[in-house]
C-alpha cells in the first residue's frame, strides 16, 4: 500500500525519462505472469490478472485495506491496471499465508510495481502503450520463453535510461568472453549526434574514445554487440563488486 500511495500516475516526464527501463520491466512482468499462468492453468486470464485467485481463491484482502486500495485507484485507467494493483496487494497476503508457493517461479508483480513507480501506468489497445513506447503483447508461450530480465536494482535501471537509439557492446579479449567482458561500451545516437560512452568504475556512463581508437587500428581489445539485458547484468555485477569492496 505504501508503494501504491507514493506513485505519481500522471508524471509524464518520469515516464519519458525512464522509457527504456519501463519497457524492460513490462516485458519482464509479461514473462513472469506467463509462467504463473501456465503453472496454474490460467492462460485465458493472462496477462493482467490476479494470480492469487488461481492459487488460493478463498484468500481475501482485509476489508480496510481493500477500501484504501480503491481510494488510491479512483479515476485510474485502464481497468486492467487497477486489477493488477489489487492483485499485487492480494499477492502480498498470499505470500504471508503460504510457505508452499513454487520456489522456481519469480515474484510476478515486482517488475510491474517498479514500472509504475518509474512513471505511472499504461494504455492497452492493439498494443501496450507505455506513454509513447509500444509493446506487442504476444502470447503466453512467446512471453514464457523470453529472455529473463533479472537486474532490478534502481541504479541499474537508471543506467539503462538515456535518450536516443542505443547499441551496447561487450569488450572482449582472450580470457574475457562475451559473458564476462573486460567492460561494456555503448553508442547512442540522439538527434543526429553520436555519443560513445563506457560504463566506468564510477558506476555511470562516461564519454569514451574506444571506438575512435579501434577504427584507427588500436584493436587489441575487440567488441561484440550485446543486448540491453546483458548490459544490465554486467552493470549490476560491477556495481555489486565495487560497492561490496568499498
């Protein structure tokens, strides 16, 4: 309830600033919801549904909490958004009441709550509209088999958010393959301007001359294109190492 009360559902600036991370978080919710739907035979209810209803239909949200939820949700749209907020509250009660939930299934609503906190909700028509970013829903099977996005720390999510078209690369060499690179760099094209940046030990993106040097033949370190999910995993591992050693 505290998290829902704190959300600014009309913060369009935040939604724009966090467009990249919000897209990844929504896709991760769709993946997790698909896994739970498949596990409990609720494929017809996917994607925005009350998972607790299919796990323990007898469990109810306390009346005073349910009343407060409705006050928080008054005036919001679409209906599916309000349904997921009620479901997240009921999910918290389900976790408290059950210690036998499947250990191999991840918390379904955490990515969605994080997305709401980073700029509000969505619109649902033919596509999912995250305030300008369009996502195709797909189906249960396509989402259940999607690549997991497990790096949900705010610092990592913030580092993924930037303006422009972004391509990530891992710096590889002998002993440093794609999954354990020497570092990562990105090329960001915004309004026709190209920005080359590296994720540094300062735990932020800073300008780099790597690509220029590479083009000039200083290519003792090579690079391969990676996904933003791979980039996020690297950033989170570096952050954990540096903060853990400080």
